[in-house]
């Protein structure tokens, strides 16, 4: 019989693990720099938890089943519901703002395609208990730095930002009802993925006037028509004035977005930003500023997405609490790093390899291996005795920085070992006592 991994799942060989660990190490470093604490939760949750957050339609995208206790459960497809459940359980005992991060493995039963598998590792950062826009800016700064830490720059990726409250205020100003706004959001979410004529027809069906449709089209073009976030903000304010979108709700949302950009500019991150009202994040639970990170060439899926979700904690049974967060998967990020030549060298590396010349020095070899490992070094040796040349070849293949050659003439004569620097080929003799201590060296050097 021949077995293989399931569709959409990955076998992670050592080279693959080296890349994943490189990414996870970078993510951990960013979380530390921003003062976030790590948490985790179970990979299996109640199915009802995900339905409560996303609706019944989410079930078709999950790995769900009835367990042996007759409970309806699902493998976690995302981390935010688990986070919310944990925060609700602790309630007011948590110090606010809550700044937590996690790097879980997630599972979704979806059609696999480039950049999307049925399992992946994801970096989640969330802030709960803070309503000020400064938290939104801090979160996006962390997301941007989660790519910059790998050597990616503004020429490599962009952060497209928007605010659902801003778009909602404009739509209400144009005469749309509260019940019509979600339908318009659904149109806007697909703005760049469907023909313009289709979007316009759907806006007409949703009750938006031709004047309003023309204004919305102009708003959607701002990112393409203006090169920098500052120019885009100026153009949008001018459009609001021209279209007379100046009621208090619109003005408040514009001022909030200006403050958001100002903070990120002060962080030195303005070059990464683009104002893009087509970014609404399809999930209905988002309530405010939202963002997505894309490669600058537009060749890949979104690298990261997130935003404010102020109603979720309340929806899941907790007291009202503002919240925001993002998720960044390893699949698209690894592909982008590969395209930019920024993946780490995955060749094996080793601090030291011990060459055993003959059977009678095995005790010395084992003692030396133990001492070097106690010192924190990675050490290898041959399990069965082989020729010196073969062992040196193995040391080279393992990327050993140094080789210690332990032979009987040296051990039982001068009580030394030969240390070879594999990069330069230079050798020196080192006393066994300096490596193991006088007492042990003297004992081992006796036949």
C-alpha cells in the first residue's frame, strides 16, 4: 500500500521546517517588540462557537464532526473565536488593554489553490479593551513590521486601509437604509473581482442613486489615481466636499482616518499605506477600520488581513468590549519571501562533529560529546565506526563548523585532540584536559 498526505495538507521536511521556524521566530520577535503576551487554545472547539461568530454558512468550510460524547465539534478554522471565548471567561479580571498573540495551526475545508491550503500556521495579534484609533494604528504598525522583519520593504508590499464606518456613513448620506448597507458592502468587497457593470447594477438594485454611484466610483478610483497616502487623503476630502458628503458621521470618520494616518506617518510607515475603500473585509463582524496587506506586484493573495470588531465579545456572551486584530498566514508569506530571494538557507548546520579514529577511544568521544552538548553546542558523531575520510565527508554534509579528530596516538600519547576549522581547513591540537578537565582527561587517557 502507498500512502500520501491528504489534499491541501503539507508534509514538512527539515528544509520546510527551517523556513517555518524562521517565519515563526520573526513573528515572535515582533510580538515581543510590541509588548504582546502569548496565549493558546485547543485545536478542537464547539461547532456552535464558530456558528455564533460567522453564521451557519461557515459550517461548509469546516472540518466538523460529532465526537464520542455526542458533541458537535470542529477543528479550529481561525483563532479569534477562541480568543473571545477565553476573554469572556475571565471577564473584568483581565488587565486592559488585553494585548495577546498566538501562532496556531488552523484548518479549513476549502478548495486548495495557490496561497491557500486546508491547513496553515497563522500569526494572530489582538488588542481588546481599547476604542481609540491609536490602537488601530499600533496594530497595523505591528502587521507591517511583521513583514519588514524578514527584509521586505515598501517596494515589496502595501497596506490597503479603509473604515467600514466611513463607507457606511456615506451610504446612509446617499439615502441607503441600514438594511441596504450590507448589500452594498458585498458589492464593494467584490469591486475588483467582478465587471464594473455588474457592480453598478447591484448598486442600483440596492437603491443607490446614479449621483451616488458616480461618487462611489470616484472614491474607489482614488488609490489608482493618486500615488501616496497623503495625496489620497487630500483627494478623498476634496471628493467629500464636491459631493457634499459632509454630515457629522462622515466628517467624524474622515477625521478618524486622518488621525490614523498621522500616527502611522509618525512611525515612519506612510510609504506602506494606501487608502482603498474597496477593502471592507467580507466578514460581517468587522465594525471599523480594516486593512489588508498585499504584495506590491499584485501577484499573490492577501498576505494579512484584519481590523476592528467591537461587537464580537458581546455577541459571544461577554460585556461590551472594543476589540481589533489581524491574522497573517505562513503560506503566502513564504511564497513572497521566496519570490524576493529572502528565504533563509535551509542547509543543515552543526557546531561540531567528532571523528572517532579507532574503537579504543570511544569513551573519550562520548565524554567530549557530552561536554560540548552541556556547553550548548550541537554535536554529531558516527554511530558505527567508519573510516576517517567517510566521517569527514559526513561532517561536511551536515555543515559542521568544527571537527574534533580523536585518535589513539594523541589520546594515549600527548593527550590531545585535533580541532579542524571546516571553513578554512586549518588545524590545531588542543589538550584533552582543557576540554574535559584534568581529572576526567587523565582517567580517560589511560588504556
